[in-house]
C-alpha cells in the first residue's frame, strides 16, 4: 500500500504529474505490480481498472518498461496533442474516483488493524 500512496500523492497533483509518475512507476515493473496487488487486496477495482487502462495507453505510445532509455518528460503532453487527449480523461477519472477509493481503503485499515500493525502482548 505504501507504493500506491507514494504514487497517488505525486500523481494526483496535476495532469503532467499523473502522466510522468505513471510512466516512472511503469518503468519499474516490480513496483508497478506491487501497486496493483495492493489495490486488489483492498478491492479498489475502479482504481485498478484505471491504472490498467493507463498502462495500456502508455504502452501504445511505446513508453519505456525500464529506466534504460527512460526519456519521459513533463512536457510530453504539451508536445503531443494525441497523447494529451488520451491521458486527460484518465486523469479526470482519477480525481472522480479517488475520494471513494481512499475512503474505502481507510475503512478497511480501521476495521482490520491487525493486518497492518503488530500489537505486542
């Protein structure tokens, strides 16, 4: 869940941040996978679906799947109107669904603290 939190706290700031941080985490397949595993655990299906759609979009634009050759910049959206038109609705959805997703994750943690905190006897 930590990696989702790190991703979300950066990606939710602006569309350019959403784009860049997604590409950054996507270039780290193990980390990207862990983010999705965490969302599955919390049954945050709407957010998981959004990230999978975003992953598909970035793959269609041949974004790097590793840091080798990672040349993604914040200005990519300014320079590519088609990319912008693909990312923009996904960014909008992020903001539409995030409040309910974060609330659901918080409720799950509060109801099951033993999954997240080790209590000493």
